């Protein structure tokens, strides 16, 4: 995994937490609930950066499982702390966050199989 991704992971985490906890921030888009697409992509990227940074030290399939668990826990933490900052807990936002985490794990596996076999995707 790439050590320089650790700095990007920390920066992106700070940026994501700021955006999701900023009081009164709303997103308007071309479709209803555009924010759900943004949530899914944002948490998917967070999960890929976490995996790429090598912060989950477990090898093999369990490393990918723990990456998913960490992403899901982060999504729950992020959504449940928003009311502390005059934001609203939204179950649909949480569902989109979790879907983004799970899709990122699938993309990591697919990338690993294409780029260098299953061993790369599983962190072996």
C-alpha cells in the first residue's frame, strides 16, 4: 500500500467531516436527493483511501472485511454526530453512506483481480 495515501486519507477525512457537519449546508441538484449520490461517492472514496493507505493492518480477506467494518462504523459515527452541529440525522443518508462503503469494497476486489490477481485486492 502507499504511505503517501495516508496524508490524503487524513486530509479527505477532515474535509468530509467538515462538509457533513457544517451547519445549514444543503445540496441542490438536478434530481431529488442528489445528496444521496454525493454521500455514496464520498464514503466510497473514503473507504478506498483507507484501504489504499494501509491503515488496516490485517492481511487477506479479513483486511478487506475490517476495512468495510471501519467504513460502516465511520458512516454511523458521522451521521449520528450531525445533530450536535445543528444538522439532522437522516437514515437515507446513512444508507447511502453504507452503500458507498460496500461498493468501494467490491471495486477494490475487482481492481485487485484485474490489476494483479486476488492477492493485491486482499492485501496479501
